[in-house]
C-alpha cells in the first residue's frame, strides 16, 4: 500500500521573540531587541533558521554592543522530539532534497521512507550491530527495555506509529523498534571478532571455555539468544560468544609488529564503524554534497580526498584497475588527471540517481575495488597519513591515552581539523571548570569538552551527529547513527598511556 511507507513529521521553528524568551530576556529588553532586529533583517516572520547578530542601540541610535541569537532548524528541533541517530539522519537527508525554505512557523511534512519494511511481513530481523528495544514508540533514556543484536529475529505485530514497529521477541516480550534498523529478509550470518581476544563458551549458562579466539576471527551465527550468539567456526567447532565482541563488519587487519599497530587497528576500526557498515567497500552517493564517498573512512570527491587513492591504485596495478572499471576506465582516468575539482565533483554527481544512490555499473565496480587486497592496502596507507595528523593534535592538546588519540583521529577524518577559535574555547572551558572544581581535569573530562566544542563548530546540520560520535569516544559508550557502542567491550579501547 502506498501509505505504508509514509511518515508524518510535525515540528515548529520558533520565532525570534520565542528564542529570546527562552534565553531569559525580560519583556522590555525583548521589545527593544525585536525593533533593532527588524531594522536590520526586515520582516521577522520571514527569518530562516540560523544565527543572527542583533545590535543593541543607544537612545541616539548608535550601536552600544550586540548579541548573537540562534533560531534552530530541523537538525536541532527534531532531536528534542525524539528523532535521533540513523532515524534523524535519514529524515534530514530527505528534507535536504526537498525544495522547502524553512521559515518561522509550524510544519507538517509527509516523508516517504523506502527503507522501512512492510508491517504485514511477520518475521523481521535486526540489520545493525545493536539497537535499543523500547516500551514506547519514541527515543529516550526512560523507555529502554533492553538491547537487541544484529540478526535477532522479531515478530511484527502489524502495528506501526511513524517509523516505529511494535514487535514481539522470542521470549514473548513486546516492545517497539525503529523500522529503519529492521530487514524483512534474513541478514547474512557472517560475524567477526572485534576484540584482541574473546572466549568461545560451551553454553551461556554454564560458561565453560572451549577456546580463545583472536581478533578478526570469522564465525557464522546459527542463533541469537539475548546477549549471546551461537556460532560455528570455519574449522567446524561450535560454541557461544557474547554479542558485544562480534560485528557483521569485517575488521581492519594490520600487521601486529608492535603495540602501536594494535592501537592503530582499534582506532581505524572505531572510526571506520562510524563512517559506514561495509568497511573497505563503504559506498555512499551525493547525500552530503560530496558526489561520491568510498572506503572504510569514506574518502570522497567533494573534498578531493578520494582521487589520490584511485590514482595510487592505478599506478600500483593498472591491469587490475582496468579489469574492475572496464569500459569506464578511460573516462575515470581523464577525470582524475584533470586536476579540476569542480569537474571531478560534477562527474561524481553524474554517477548518482535522483535519490543519491550510485548507479550501475559504477556501484558494482567500486564495490569490487573495495574487496581487492591491494586497494585495501592503499586505504590503510592513506589512513596512516590521517593518523599522523591526529598525532600532531594529540601532542598539541597534551593528551596521553589511546582514547585521546582515537578522538583526534575521528576529528581529522570527520571534520578535518580544530580551528584556533575553537581551540581557544576548549582551553577556556577547561580553565573555568578546573577553577570551579579546584583540581585538574582527568583526560576523559577534557575529551568531553573537546567533543562538545568541536561539535558546536560544525555545520549546523551535522552538529548532533558530530557530538554523538565524539562523546561516544570520550565516554567509551554511546549511540551513533542509531547503533549502540561500547568501545571497550567491542574494540578494546581504554585509557592506557601511549607514546606517539
């Protein structure tokens, strides 16, 4: 049924007067500020979301000072209404493609979400690493009944509210799950060990250890029972593994020649997991304006970061490169060698359909490239260049732990750098907090300040996405794009002192 995929989103963009009231200004001050803003910006009912500087005028009309006020847009309003993670990101991507000029006022939008399953299909499967199971159809900390791992089978009860599906678990417990994390077909059973080592148990109750499995071990699950997977190893052995230690995403494998290689692997895999769910073959279209993004760190055409990797692969093995891109090779090489970023972005956008999905045969070609070990080596080598940049920030902020390096690497990959103005704000907040506490901050506390301030400096559309990623690293656990992470349990990330 056509209506089955439709979701109604209702929200209100507040007026400048409402924002000033929320910030605590008195009625007299608000009246003067509104008059001043009207002189500068015109009809205040026509204001769009954004930051506005309102001059404070003296009686003679001269400017005494000014204040900055922000009218929030959907990216900040929707999280307060319960839309977060992958749900929020999907809605914002859809809104960005619609010809809507948001101004002050109320909105009721009808969105079509193609990735949610049919409610009439009874058996559904969790398709992300881990997701919350909720008592009510909304996000929030007070309605979580438990967590469900990738591959968990749930029964649809045929009831849906927006993007939320009412479901029943194997133990007959009923609750709600976002349809964006559910598949109406069984998911692949491949899983990989994400910790340095993990125990294979005989049974989730008696828990006698059968074996210790190293990082990267491939298993196939035959059953999901609560927090446990029943698995079979490639050599035929069977047992049970705690779900936090497994991921459907193949891990980044590096030669473990020293302790830093182990830490590097953790860092690459954490940011790689945040960037996308297919590791070396992550592929995304023009949803963010970058044309095409590819690889475990989502190098892209828009920033010019993907082009060097493709050139490097061609130089490394031109025969294999041509074998993958076939009759598109010469066109791709001409674009890469043009050194014209505008033309390169235009080319990348031409590979997208109207919904920012990469068209065939280019989609299959890039996926095949991502599976080539030689190109995976290219990705790792270029990731080390980013890691070196992260190490310089690590030293600049006088950080000491592997967690600190992981945060800086994620900043370099997602945001590029930390501006001097942002650095000043970070250090000022640290100084004030230490003064109020009467002690120096521990590194985790300082990392939270960095996380918040770097997020606030991002494009308004992506502030909460940046914040969730950075705070998950700083705190060790959190939700990113609708997935729950415990970085110590899943990747072994801790607070050990390192030397870079």
